[in-house]
C-alpha cells in the first residue's frame, strides 16, 4: 500500500478577513460588509474634495470588489463639521449645501432620488465625521435607500452599524 503526501501550494493569496483591519465596515441587509479587494485584503477607503464649484463637493467612497458593491457619500459643504449628523438633503446643484448617499450592487444603484426626481418614499440616512485632520477622515453612518423598479415598485437596501476609519485623500 502506497500513500502519497500532498503539500499545500504556496501560491494561495487569500487572507483571513479576521486578521485585516478594514477601513469601512457595516451591516448590509443583515449581512457583514467590508471594503475588500479580490484577495480579501484591505482596499483603501478614499475621500476627495472638488472645490471647482460654488460649494465644495466632498466624496467618501469604499468598495467591496468580491461582491461588486460600493458605498459612496457626497457631502456638499465648503467646510465639514465634526460630530454633526448629516441627513439626506438634496442640493440644488451646484450652489446649495446638501448630502446624499448611494449604494451600488453590480449595476443597481440605490439612492433616495432617481432619474426624473422620483423619490424613494422611505429614504433615510445618517452620516457623521468624527475625526478629520486634513489627511485622514473617520466617522460612522447608516442608511435606508431604494432602487426604482417600476411605478410603485421599489427594491431597498438597509445599512446599519457603519463605520469608516482613516479614509485617505484620493
């Protein structure tokens, strides 16, 4: 009787998610969500500032490439206020202050307002920046957003317990 021994290939690059310090975590429709790359490694959460318009547009974005999903916040204010709770306020582009959130899953975009100003009737969002030193930004969030399917028919996404830490400038 012959026994053959096999050794595990050294090319497996999958990481144990519990050992990675993800920059964004949340619960999406009851399931854990993190910003993650194809190999389960940490994918950067970024922020950017566009000052080319009358009111500055700040964007915070995270992606989960394994699930083809992203979370993005747009905060339209010249200055950010620490520990202020921003809620959904759609600006009259480009000169008014406002805030909105989007969740994208594959090519499905969830938000509070869709093309033609059709508004998701149950849209809610809370977004707060708890630390910002000009380089790194941290905070927390939750939201409920919808995706228009047909008149009176919506799909929704509920995100709770969201946090982001040390988002860096894009």
